[in-house]
C-alpha cells in the first residue's frame, strides 16, 4: 500500500473517531459527601422530576456519574435524607450550581440535621 493511500485512510479514520466522540454526551462525575445528624439516614437523589435513585446510608461518600446534558441549563438535582422516626430533609440545586460547586469544592457536601417526628 502506498503512503498516499495510507494517509487518506488515517485521515478518514481520524475524522470518524472525532465525529463519534463529539457526538457522545459528556458524563460528569459528581462527588457526594453526605453526613446526617444522626447518621444512618437513607439518601436518594433525582434529576428534574424523574424517578428517585437510591445512593446508600449516611455517612455516605459516593461518586455518581450523570450526563452533563441532564444538568446544564434549567435542570435540577435534588437530594433527600430519610430515617424512620425523623422528618425527611431535602435540598435542591440547579444543574449549573451543582456542577459549579462540584468543580470549585471538589465535592457536594451536605450535612442535614434530622428532626424527630413528634406525631
């Protein structure tokens, strides 16, 4: 095979790889560090009004990988802490605020104080 043909094949391959990679959505790792007072709460999250996703029990250090297109713009990210005998606690970020906090601080740090349910 001559070098001219080889160069053309390499160029076409590079263009195809580039177009394939740029068509894929960027996945953003979100570092979550969640502690509750008292510990032992179940943590769930959701993006926009989609179904809740279970993360685990506090103290919780987790990395959740979310498509960046689901966060930028008018999207929302919500966390909820739940424990028997206590009222649920929640927090919500705009997608942009979540990405900024994760980038600036290296994590999303949340420490809700759970309130006993008196009913």
